[in-house]
């Protein structure tokens, strides 16, 4: 029965993403009304901070995010419960967009869409909960989850500095911070039962804030 409930919640969330994204694929006015746009947000349309996370650029963008969510959401649901999973998703979504806003608040032209912040938060929470699980890099190469998480965020820092692609690296980072922080608040026992892993996963976050403080990003 519990497994059925987990599946229902997950597929409802995936379904919302699919339906909203599909509408956006076929309706440019809808897409532009609800995407993450700095100028519009600063003009008072704060709802875009939330709605933009259910829009995607194309089918592949949608599939990648939903597959990642499908594989890692059950870890968070089983180990922390459905309400906590929903909290991780929502808080990571907002953390990703808030951090993006903080970095781009003067770039009135800046636009972004996608569930990447929320999904990365779920991914990072699952890694913190099950750091010894293995991920299939490119679905083939086995990689310890914690190494993947650290490497992913270090690559995001590189992407933020290089600014040579259209990937929302800041949202990924904000989402990871949201998932990491909520999981530790919910499971403070990890500070002493899994101290080394908490420190390792915090390293990229500390590096980000040091670089931001030094105005290197």
C-alpha cells in the first residue's frame, strides 16, 4: 500500500510537469507569461518564481528532469515520508530560483525555466540519505552517489564562472542547498552519525559562497 501511495504522488508531480510543459511547447504566450524573467519578477510578478519550474525548453529537457526525479524521489519518500519529500521539492524549487534571482537581479533580460532546481534538491537529499548508493553515469559507469553530488556541484561552479552555455547552473546549486539544508534540519542525527559525509557534501556549497564573497562569480 505504501509503495502505491509513493507512486501516486510521484506520478501526479510528473504529470503536472508534463501537462504544463506541453502547454508551454504549444503556446508561446503561456510560456512567456509564466517563465522566470527577471524584469517581470522585479515588476511584481513573483508568481514566476514558482510557475517557471513547471515549464521546460523541449522534450529532452523535460525527460531528463523527470527521469532524474523518478529515480531519486523514492529514496526521499521512503526514508523521510511523503510530506517531507514535497517540502524538499518545493523548498529546493524556491531556493534555486531565489539564488538565481540573487545572482541575476540586475540582468533584466535574464530568463530561465525548468524543474532542475527542485530535482537537484531531491537528488542531493537522496545522496545525503543514501551516500553509499551507486549512480549509473551515462547509465553505464557506476559512481558512488556522494562523488557524483560533489562533482556535479563543482561542475556547476565552473559553469557559473565560464558562462559558456545556457544551463541554469545557479538554480541547480540553489536547489542542492535547499535539499541539503532541509534534510539536515529534518534529520539532525546525520551531523554526528554521518559527519564526514555532511562535511564532504558541504564543500562545494562553501566554495560557492567564498567565491561569491570574493566576487569571483
